[in-house]
């Protein structure tokens, strides 16, 4: 019985460590210390999405600036707005592709 408890404890600890590593990795890729290139959005979604790309870029830049100043809560709010804009850009791109088919 002791061996089983030890095995379960080790397995549980391994899962926790793996989960923590995955979350840390995802956060590191989400909140890069480097600014993203503004051209990416315009190249990916086209000139007809100029206004939404500008909004996305503005929100990402604001989040980056706030995060570098240690204002994490405010940065997260701007990051959330950027994520919503990006979701909308992808949704509109998908809708355009469906219409073209």
C-alpha cells in the first residue's frame, strides 16, 4: 500500500510540474518582451482591415508599455482587447474565405 501511495504522489507531482512548465511557456510566448511588427497584421489580413489592425497594434503596444512599467492588471486589460480584435480579424477572414468558395 505504501508503494502505491508513493507512486501516486510522484505521479501527481510530475503532472503538477509539467503543467506549471507548460503554463510558464505559454505565458512567455504570449507576453514577449519585444514589440511585435505592425506590418504582420496588415500583411496577414489585408488592407481592407486597416482600422482593426491599427486598433490591434495600438492595444498590443499599450499592453507592452504597461507591462514593462509593472502595471500588469492594466496591461492584461489591453491584452484582452487586442485578443478580441485578433479574434474578430480571424473570424472575418474565415467568413471572406467561405464566401469565396
